[in-house]
């Protein structure tokens, strides 16, 4: 009997791949999770990332943009239009770049740890 190779949830998440086989696509749209893996057939019905990825991304990007804006202000004191021209595009583009892999990583971690909705007994 062959031993199934284990896929790292971090690798599967960052590549937005199936958490079981690491080959099939996890998403069918930008953030829409597919119904099942096209390669191994894993049913993605267990997926429940909720608002977790968005909250983490808002905190991370907010920290990065605010910190960088403060550093630029203290070191260079540019006019306000420079701040607007610099930080508004970064504050829009950065979350769009990292939200998809972050959501996929949380889903892969859910799968790896067999996370389920809490139940009272």
C-alpha cells in the first residue's frame, strides 16, 4: 500500500492549490472557492474561511501603510498630495495581491487540522 504524500498547508495556500493533492485549483473565481478539486475530487464543502482573511489583511496592510507613511512624513515631510498619490494606490493594490493566497492558506490550515464548527455536547 502506497503512503500518501502530505502536502504542506503553507505551500498549498500560497499557490492557491488543493489542500489534499496540492495540484488542483482551489478557486473558481478571484475569491470564489470551487465546489471540488478538479484533480483529486476533494469536496470543498468544509471550507468556511468567513471574514478571517479580510480582517487579518486589513490589520497587516493598515500597519504597513500607516508605518511607512509616518516614516516618510518624518524623514522627508512631503506635501499631502504626494502622500495621497503614494499611499492610496498601495492601500488598494496590496490587499488585492495578498488576500487570495492568505484565504487559501487559512483554508489549507483548516483542512490540515481538520477544523470543524464548534459543537456543544
